[in-house]
C-alpha cells in the first residue's frame, strides 16, 4: 500500500530541491524565485497535513523509514532514517505552517531587496534542515539537521553581509552555537560508546543499563547543545544580536522554530532525562535563570526587535523549565512552544511591518501613535501581545499558566523557587510587553515631531504582509484553547512522552495559582501603562538605577564572555603561536640553517683549479700511507 | 750495483713529477710530469721484480705503459679541445667547473 507515510522524504526534499535550484539558477531565477520558494513550502505543508491525517488514522502512531546507509564503520552503523510520530508530526505542521506564512510575508517584506531570490533559497534550506532535524530517527541525523539549521541561521543573519554589525552577529551566533554543538556531539559519542547505537529506539531502550553518572553526563551534554541552539543561559548572548538579520528571519528562525529545537531535543530525549533527576534539575535551573534574564533585559531595551528577542529567550526559558519538570509537563513545553510559535512569529511580523512603514527605524522611543496609521498591524500585534502576557482566553494563558502550576508542584524548596521565578517572569513579561505596545502604537506621534514633518506618513503594509500576520493572530487567539481543550495535545503526544496523569495532587490550588498569575500580569500591565502612557523621552536617560544600567548592557553577558572566554582564548592562542613559531618551527628552521650554512662553507673547497685538487689528492694519499705505515709498524 | 739506487732514482723522478704537476700551469708540461711519475713507477716495478726474482713487476710495467699510452691519447685530445675554445693551455684558465 502506497501511502503518504511512505514518501516522508518528500517533505524534506521539496524545500531542499528548491534551495538548490534557486542557488544554482542565479539571476535567471530572480523573477520567479520567491514563488518557487513559497510553492515548495506550501507543498510540504500540504504533505504534512496529509501525513498528519494518515498518522491519526493509524493505531500504531509511529512510522519509521530507513532511506539509506549513511555510515558503516565497524560496529558503528548509521542510517539516514526518518521517524514520524506524534511529536514529529506536530513540529512538521508548525515548521511548514508558520514557515509558509513567513515565506508569503517575505515576498512583500523583501520586495525591494535585489537579493530576494537568495533570501528565499536560504529560507528553503532552513526549512529543509529543520524538517530533517525533527524527522530524524537517530541522533546522528539530528546532528546533521542541527548543523543545517545553524548554517541557515548564519547565512540569514548575515544576509545583509555588507553591514558590519550583521556580519559579526552572524559570526557570533555561529561560534556560540558551536559551543553547544560540541555538547551534542559529545553526548552522541557517549551514547555510542556506552550503548553501541545512536538510534532513538536503541538508546531509549538501553537507558536503563546506563550508570546514573553516564545518564547524567549525557543529559547535561544534551542540555548544553540545547542551550546553544535555543539561546539559553549561559549561551544566550548570540540571540539578541541575531536580530541584525531581516525580520522574517527573526520571526521564523529566531522565534518560532530553530530556537525551539533545544526544547524539541530535550523532549525527544525524555527517557534520558527521566533517568537522571540531576540533569532534569539542571534543565529547570537553566530555564528559570534564562526566563528571568530575558525578562529583566527586555524591560530595559529600546529596540523593538531586541525586546522581542529577549522575550523569546524568556519564553523558551519557560519551555525549558517545563521540559525539566518532566512527566506531564513535557506536553506543556510543546504546548507553549506551539502557542509561542504563533504569537511570537506574529509579533515579529508586526515589528517588521512597523519597520517597513517607519523606514527601518527600530527604536521604540521614536514610534508612538502608530495604531491610527497602521490599524491591521496594531490589531494583529495587539492580539499577539495579549496572548504572550497570558490573558485568558488567549493562547498564552493555556500554555503558561499550567507551567507555573507545575513548577510550584515540584517537591521541596525548588518548587517554590521555580514557581516564584516563573510567576515573577509572568509579571515582568506583562510589564515589558505593555511598554512595547504602548510606546509603539499609542500616545504621542514622536516620529512626526522628530522629522519636523519631513518623514512621510507611515503607510500600512501591503496585504501580502498583513495576511500572514492575520493568520498568525488567529493562531495566537485560538491555538491555546484548541490544543489544551480536553488535553488534546497531551493525549496526542502520549506515545512519546508518556500519558498525562489524570488526577495530580497539586501543592497549590490551581485557582490560587491562576489568580496570582493574573494578579502579577495585571500589576505589570498597570505599572507599565502608568509609566509610559504619556510617552517617553526620545533618547534613553543617562542616569538610571543599577539594574536598568546592567540590563541595558545585557546583564554584562558580552563583558563576561569577553573577559572569560575571548581573553583566555586569545591568550592561550598566543602561547600556542609562540610555541609553534619559536619551538617547533625554530627547531626545524635551526636544523636547516645549520645544514645550509655548513654546505655553503664547504662548497668553497670546489675552486675549479686542477692543481688544488691534485694537492688535495696528494695530501690524501700521504695521509693514507702514513695511516697504513702506523698500522703496520707499530 | 745495488738495486736500491734504482729505487732512489725512481723516488726522485716521482717527486719531480709530482711537484711539476702541482706547480706548473702549462697543461702540456703538467702532462709530461704525469708521464714522468708513471715512468718512475715503472722503474720501481722493474726494480722490485729484479730484487724478488719474479716477473710480476715487469708484466705490470707493460700494463702501465699501455694505460699511459691510452691516457696520452685522451689527455692530448682534451688539451686540444680546451685550447680551441680558450686559446690557452694554462690549467688555471679551465676553472669553470666549480661551486
């Protein structure tokens, strides 16, 4: 029987083929390249939906498909194989669905860029790599996809490579990702060394045989990989800089899909984390720390995209926290990931629309009063805003509230710590998002005063941009309820992460938690509204309290990286260069110089005068005779 | 008459030849000095043959003569060739084969 599930590779091959065609065709494809890019992603989306329906009709909700042998060295056998199960299915729909909307949006956003074809080629490459990542059935193939999305991310951040900021941001993202990739690679090596396999089924079946130290090590290395890709503490510094790329890239890669790959990895590797409470605790700590860092810095930034970037970091912190809690919270991590994919992509597209209208201005201190001139953007952005702060009944409420609930449920002091952090984060999220919303869309028109009437009235973006924003806004509103209603997503994911527990004894009453979360959110909204309703100065005040000053400098993340890693690395490199040039090279060069110098002097003996040669011969003969005589007559 | 005198004469001739090779510049003279050394050697061979009462040395002397004849042919040809190209028979002028 030939079904859609037998040709899963098409999902990946279509966008990949399109990327290859667009890159090879060159300028010939300038006129139709963006249509091809959208069409292949649309085809992948249709295939994804069909595959989803086909999977739903099956009782055994897991399809494995081996395409070909990738590596066969001794006992190491790695196949390029695909696994389509409920978790992959959800991700395929998210990637192709949101990806399609953002592809369509990019047609309008990049319309005036002469390299639009190249942009679509990279976007398609990204979609293909991300699909490979989520469809893989072993960790090596995950790694291939992992590197593929890293490459696409690098290419897209540096899309405007002639801007020094973009070029160095791309380099930074690539290098910091590399730190995480080393963790993932080491985790794969450890799996193979201890279990002799890298396939999901083999590794997860053998987890019980691992010593607890090994399981913890593998878990922490996987976490390191996830931190790098997802911009989590301590590898978070690249994500805000990645906003130098075009806004659709920020929406697709650095908000909705790629940065959530870390969450995917942890949920996918849930058997390993279940075997190691220490690793789970680490995941929780990383999540809680990052969500607070993101919130705090988000409150102090003035760049609309950077605020959203820190918000992304903080929301992924929530997902990590949920994934670290384990058990029923795995499904919550994925739920938050999906709802976040909708509202954050929508917010980024809204930010892009604002920038489109404001001639690429990103400073929210120079916006204000845009709701009148850009109503569609304001409404879709507003719906995303309401969703992210967790206002019922929008998406964020259904995904964030249970995470906070489960964080409090963790036994012992850690429950209070994580729950408290998550609650504080919710309040801060409401504060900085309200600040962003109010300063951008309401209040005085600071941009008008700034240009002295020279700046033309900002116009609403074309429909090709507003339509995807509308679709994402609908998702922001409805996705949370639809996915969490009657535990729809939890039940769907049950084969992968375990069935949802029916009756959990909560430490705190659910209603208490909900009301405290709503209270914190309201407090944040009210404070921000009161502070910023009357607008703000056009440039940031020089004096501020120490927390704000620290937050403006990203809580010194770059300074710490510079001091600890860059300086140390540069110093170590100088030592190595010295040893190499003076020690190794010195020995070899010295030897060569001695030989060369000796020969240069010795060759002077070859004078070309026959008589000096014959004298030499005579001396030699005399010497030989003397030697013989001494030997004979002694 | 003691054969020792022949040996002394041979040594003297050899020394004259060797010094001549070392100090003279004219290639023809150098060549003649080489011949002188060879014939001093022949004299030594013949003398020892006489002293020992065997014919080995005399046979060897004939070989040396043959070799000397062949060497004269080659050597004079070389000298002719050098003279044609450099208009000189001085051995110091043929000194380009060096470092």
